[in-house]
C-alpha cells in the first residue's frame, strides 16, 4: 500500500471525498394519556404535557384526552384513539378512578391492558382507589386509612391552606404547579401503599393509586 500523499489532481475527484454523514432521524417516543375525567385529570396532565413537549419535543411527546367515560369503556376509547392515530404510541395510559363502579369492571381494565399490549404499544391501567385526589394528598402525607373520597377534600383544603395555596376545587388548573415541589414524597408514599396492597386487585386496594407509575416514567423530563 502506497504511503504517498494523493496527487493534487485527484483531490477534486468524487471518490476522494468522504460522503456526508446524514444520520438517522430518531422519532420521539409518543405517549397517550386518556382519563376518565374531563377537568381534574386533564388539567394536571396537560400541565405536565406542556412542560415536556416544550423542552423535549424531539425526544418525547405527550397527548392528553379527557373522555368522560369510565373503566372498560374508557379502555376501548383509549385503544381506538391509539389505533386511529398516525403517531404510533409507545405507551397508552388509561387513567380512571374506582369510585363506586362494579369491582369486575375496575379490575377488568388491568387485564385488558395486559392482553392488548404489543411489542409496539404498551397499555397501562392507571387506577386510583378511590379517586385522583388521593394522589394529590400523598404529596403532603402518607395515608392508609380507607376513608370515603368526600373526606379527601377536607384534608386537601387543610394542606393547601397550610402552604398558602387556597382551597381545593375539582377544576383547578394549577394543581401540578402547586404539587410539583412535593412530587418525590408522593411517589414514595404511593409506592408504600402499593407494597401494602401487593396481591390485591385494584377494587380491593383502598387506598391505592398507580398514578405514580406514570409520573415516575415522565419525571426525568420534568425540571
């Protein structure tokens, strides 16, 4: 092999110039969050969506939809949205409260998410027993008493007033901003409840919530 430098006459020839590295365009990871409620849950998750999509749009993108339906019907609506979209969602999060719905419907969503998941799209049952306000409360303290959801409001008001954040209302648009500094505590408290409910179906896991799984998945993108 010759070690002589190339001739000047050869330098302009195409075979002497390396091809530009065009790179491979990597698509962002798409997430679809479909909630039972049309106000409370969408307001919280839309704030997360706006934060993430604004800063990490090339890496991850979120879509949030409040369907106004519950349990099994909510799952099928979420699946239809995923199938009809051109995005190709990697994760579909079905967010619902147990409220007073039949236990078999509450628990069936978990089975449907497992049965309908594929290598391309994973479905997640993000239930709260009894309601999403439990997740809010866990930002302030651990709670393991199985109280009725109507009692959550009194406790939330106490904590919110304590940090000079007013009183709680179902359609408040600023709950994510208020709760964000306490997110790590909420995740830890929800995981603790999850351990206590191990082996129980969602309908028997009172109190309990899987919202922490969704938030923990997105937390690396939340400043």
